[in-house]
C-alpha cells in the first residue's frame, strides 16, 4: 500500500475511480461492436443505463464528453468520415436528465469555456448541484479549432497545422489563461449568495436577505462580470471543478483552479514527473495547502484473459481500418492486471483514475463487475457510498462563501505566465 500523500494531495488508502462516457466508447469502431446499441445513442435511456451501471459499481463520478463541433479524427479540423460516430447530445442536459434516476454518483458534464459565458455555466452547474443534492461538477476545456469559432462569429481563431507551432502555442496559452479566469468567475458567482441568504418567511413576507447577495465585480483580461448570480448557492458551496491536462500550460490551469486534474501518464516514471510538475505549479499558484486530486486517465479494453482482450482490440482495429491509439495509455488485459497497474501508478502520487471504456457497453461493466471487486479484495476501494455529496466522496471539505462576513476579500485574478 502506498504511503499516505501529504501537503496538497488528498490522503486516503482507497483509490478513487471515475469513468468517462463518450458516445458508444473511446474506440472509433466501438459503435460496430455487437453490444454497442448505436440505435439508442441519442436516447435518455441509453445514458441512464450507463450511469446506473457506474453507480452500481460505487464509482465516484462519471464525466460526459462534449464539444462544439462534430467529432473528428483530426484534432484541429473536421473530417469527412462517415464510418465513425458523429453527433452528441448536450452534456449538461444529459446530466440533468439522469440526475433524478441516481442517488450517489457524481455527474460531471464537459463545458467549453472558449465560447460559453461563465455566468451561464455557473447557473447551469449550480442548478445541477441543486437537482442532485450536491453531486455536480464540471469538466472545463478549451477549443482551439477555427471551425468551432465560426459557429459563434464573436472571435476568429486561426487554423493551425499543428499544436507545436509558435503561433499555436501562443493562442492555446491564451485560451487556457482565459479558461482559468472563466472558472474564477464561475466560482465567485457560486459564492455570491451566502448560504443563509434565503429566508422564506411567509409571515413577514421576506423571501431573501438582499444584504447576503453580493456583486462579484470581476474585472479581468477576458471578462467583466458584475453579479450576483440568479441561482442560490449550490449545496456543495463549490461544485467540483475538473480539467484534463497533457503538458505545462494546462497543468497550470489544473494547479490554479481545479479540484481534480486528469493526466495521461504512459508509465510510472511519467506519472511521477507529472505529479511533481503539477505540485510545483500548485505551489507557484499559491494553492500549496489546497487539496487537489490528480487522476490518471487510461483507455481500457478488459476481458477474462489478456488474449481475449487483445483479440477484441484487433477485431475493432480491423473494423476501424488501422491500429487504435489515444492521447492516454491504452490498457488491454484483465481486471487483475489493470488493478496492478493502478496500484503501481498510485505509488507515484496519483490519487485516482478516470477510465475511458473502449466500448462502453462491454468495458464499463467490466470495470464495475470485475475491476471494482478486485480492488475491494485488495482493500483499495470502497464497499459502499460513504458520503452524500461529490465533494464528500472525494474527501473535499465544503468551503465557506468568500463573501460571508469575516472572510477575506477575493484576490485579484492571477494571469498564468506564458510558457
């Protein structure tokens, strides 16, 4: 068992587990798997069944993928392919639809900060937190695609050939800087109602104490937002903020604003280096004492034997017309082998994992029915839900509103330095 993490990590002998739900699965040929049910993909029942399976496995939360353009095999441009899933339902609305059908699991939709207003996102996620009695979160991401910017017509993003050009690096750094301010505005709006602002006293005719609603008066490089929100403070105070990060600039977003960061280590040494860099960025951001989970992302193909898993991956690759790769490590094997890998990565400071099922209908049940029992046998995963909120499941305290009497005034927004 790894030593308990200290400082800015969240200490627990148990690992945390989440799953990422993306269409019929992460593999581009997943929709052609016999178990996939692509005809139900755009129905509420499809998503409700996946989330119910995740909750039966006692997972901490699910994330719902989303974007502002069609999925593409090219990260910077749309493609013309017709042999892969295209089209998505809105992630926030999916989460709201399945919320009444769940009791314990966290629901974390993806939102694109680049083209959405923080005021709208703060209301949507606060509403989801009220609907779920404290189980909401958000995954914030950016968009650097010119075709997605064209949907809105409010800004132009150049078309890049690759992310590693100087122009692309400068643009992406600015977009992550904007995303950090976006989250800062969202967080302040969540705090803009004090917890006891609602009086609801029919006898006196007072529904709200107006002195406990606060203007946030945010003035930054990207946003000018007065506030307060029109939605009362969420049950968690601050719903859980998460973000995916692959390198230094997004690491800074995680370090500055997230409660959970998803990273993509390829091996234990890589995991160790990523954790060290994020912890250093967290200290530089002035959050060294704040709890911050670092989850490893893994795409998984699970079966009874490693050979069966490899054979299934080969069948899917043949359907897709080539070998499958992902931005995260692709694990192919048994639940016990995956448990070994998770424990190895946890030794390097990762506190949890977000698993991406290659085929949702096949690999999600393998996670809940094979991996979870294996981790439970090892004493590394819960046997029941032990908290009623997502923050509680993750071991995060409920923060007081920064505007409540006696709390210090919020600091001015910090700008992430250009890499």
